[in-house]
C-alpha cells in the first residue's frame, strides 16, 4: 500500500531545493501508510508561522498527510543520505532510516523550512530498523522542541503528532506515532562525511555551495568561501552550545549526524535538562562512558567541527602537499571561530546570570566568582535552574530573600560565604535591584521540562491515552521565563522516588 495523492489542499506548494541536488544525495521513497491515524496535537503557533491552515491540518485530509497516508501532489518524499561518527566511531552509511522529507515551505518571514515526517516507515537507510517511532519519544521531542523555542534557543520544532493506530515493537509493544518536524534544514556534519569518506570531492563542493546559498548567503562573494563557511558554522555552534549550558541542557547523543549545520538543536533522543548541577551528569542510557556529559559538550562540539573541517580540506587546497598543509592551517584558523563565539557567550552568560555587569575592567574576578558558585552547587547538590532563578529574585541586603536560595544547598553555609562575596561585588554597580533582577530573570528560566514531568506526560499518554499532563507542561515550558503561579509545582525538583536516572533513544 502506498500513499495516495491528495486532492487540492489549502497548503502552499512544497518546494524542493534539496531534492534538486544530484540523486545520490538522497533516495526517493514514499511513507508507508498506517491503518488508523488520528490526531494527537497540532502546534498552532508554528502553523501560523508557516502560514498553513490549521483547520485543514485537523481535517481527515490533513491528518492523512501528517500520517504519510495521503500526500499533496507537490510533495516529493525523500530520505536524505548521511554518515556519522557515533560515540567517536565512524559509520559510513546512516541516512534517514525512519524520517522522510516531504519538501520545503517558505514561512511568513521568508525563511525556507523543511517539513519532515519522523516515524514514517522504512527507507533504504533503515538497515535492520522498522522505520517507525513510538509515542514516548515523539512526545519528548515535541516537548523539548517547544521548551527550547520558549528559551530562545535555535531548534527544530514539531508541527504536529499523530498516532498510527498500530503497535511498534521495542522491548515491548508500544503505541506508534509520527511527528512532523520542521527544521531550517536537515544538513548535518554527517552529510559531508558521507561524501568525503567516499572521496567524492565534487559532491562535497556541491553540498557546500548549497549550504552557503541556503544558510550563509553573505559568503557567496567571499574570496575564501569554504574557509569562511567553516568559520561561520563554528561560530553558530559555539554560541548554540554555550546557550545549552546556560540552561542546563544535555543533548545526550552529540554524534556528528546529530549536528545540524544551520545552527539549530536537532534530534531530541535521550536528551534532558539537569536537576542538581553536576558537570559530569549523563542521562542517556547509551552513553556508558560519559562522552556526551553536560560538561563535555563544548569539547565534543569542537571535535565534531574538526570532522567537518577534514571533509572540507580538499576544497581549501590544490593538489600539492604544500597546499594541503596550507589548507590545514586555514581550517585550524577557521575553527578558532568556535572558541571566539563560545567563550563570551558562555562566560558572559554566566556573569549575567548572577547579575554582574561588565564594567570595562578585567572580568577574571567575575568569572572566578561564578565558577566558585558552580563548584559549591555541585558539591552541595543545588538545583541548577532554581538556584539561578531564586538568585534573580533575591536582594543581597535582605537575608529573607536569600533564604530560598541557601535552602537548596545541602550545607546552606556554603552559599552564605559565596553570597557575601556576591553582595560586595554588586555594590560596585550602583544599579537598582529591580533592574538587576529583571536582567537576571530574562536569562534564568523558572521552568524547564524536568525529566520526571516529561516522564509523567509519557506515562499518562501511553498508559491511559491522557494528554492533559502534556497540555499543562507545554503551558509553562513554552513561556519559561514567566512565573505561572498557578503551576508553581512545575518548578519543583523531583522527590527522591521521582528522579529519572536514564533517558532513552526512540530506536
């Protein structure tokens, strides 16, 4: 059974700039229809951004499209080819094993966006997989994407979710679901690796030119476009990973096939937000040696970019050995953009999270102040999100307002000694408390999608078909900087029996 073409639908026609690349960049493959699809949720805010018709998407024809059962005539479904380093080991052929790109739409702001069905059936890249997705990971990706968007961090997002009406077999039968993912694009470090490792320099060049045209058009007239492309990608990734760290996010599976070159967060598999601060924190069940721990993410980001640099070397060099050495020097210089973007974004962000303003003097003492706080938080099991948010609500000269912060440390005296230094530092700013607090709150969310709350949503949906917990959680994580006093329980860390120690991939 194959999808049928839809009658004329009130959707803009899909475009296919990626599918206009040579045929070895992808495989044309239709989704595999499902027996009884039904709508779980639509993302109305994203629908509006894309200029789509929410009523049509909620109709039987719209649900049939979101399930892959009935496609618009302008769709050209493809599975993209890519390779990747997975936990440091190179896998030459990965590709979209359970995701099918329907095409691209141009949103209301003129941005080109991919529309992809995730869990839409087997493709030539599925290997031994079934090409399907189960409801739990689909819910996780929907929630985490909306939370990251609410935090102001570049991310892929879900347009909607449908149940498939059939079980998917993992460790046990689980309800199947399909997520419609919207992304700036799905080009990854691993996409370049796929062609570079095959020695196909022409394909690498074609892909680089396409990437410049789509995401970095300001480089089109550059005298060194490929070195500048590497530097621009590195800068975006440096800032992105800094922003992850500032909200306690752990991607969980930073393989090169999960690094999108648009600069968006992609592939919410075993990802999580930290509760207690621990730079060595790992949640992913498959990260047995901590390669992608919270504190490892900056170095892994650079490692991944180094693999991209290796792919681009033939574009930077001619055929002589001297030219190749010059190309390596050029690539190393381009990769310096990563640290130049990461360090001010991360350390500047940390300083801002404790309310200190750069006054034109050496910031080293301020960096030591915030690093000292992080060390005390780790030693005394302080909650990452709540510590910074409660600190934003505090006034240094009012002990009562500091009490909620210190109560989060197993030894409150450890916070007291730090707070004395903090108080002294803030006296140099001559800034009203209200202004400082507003700046701090704008950088320190009150709400994150805590692991036990996400699991609560998954359990309710998969065991009872109850989506009410999903709606409650989305209401706060989509506006994470607001107080939501009626939902204050979502700010609370888990009780001991609620702690989620591991998160899992959807495969």
